[in-house]
């Protein structure tokens, strides 16, 4: 078995938080949750009403060097490379690509 990544959307700034624009749906990482994420904790992903839709974390969880921002939304795994994530958070870039992780082979339920 292997895996692949496919283009899923973009990550961009929204006020002091972030927007994950995935296939026309917008999910938000609010400023206070972004602080949690930067403190090596999981952060809530919410919809426009503030309802929790998933979680994000910096991967790997226990390591000084981070490789990705990983999000789990509606049983789908989305990945943003850390370099792109950091550039959006710092304001050096307006957006970066979100990729969806897709395993090859049979899906276990």
C-alpha cells in the first residue's frame, strides 16, 4: 500500500486567523486556536457559525522541527507543508496549497 496527495484547496489569512478553503467550503482556525496550535497543542477547526468541524495540529506532535500542519475534517486528512503555513501565518505569503491525503488500497472502516 502507498499513499498520494491531491490538491484540495488553499490556506489563507482571515483577520488574525486562517481560512481553509476546501472545495468551496470555508473552515476557520481562529486567532485563539492558532495560538494553541503554535504551542504544540491541537486546535479546533470551525465553520462560519463557530461549530467545530475538525482538528488541526503541527506534525509531528513531539519534535522540535515541524514538517506539516495536518487537519482532520469530516474524516478527511488535509496537509499544508510547514514552510507554506509559516509564510502565511507570518504574512510573507497571502495563501498556500492544501493537499488531501489519500491512502491507496482498501479503506478500512
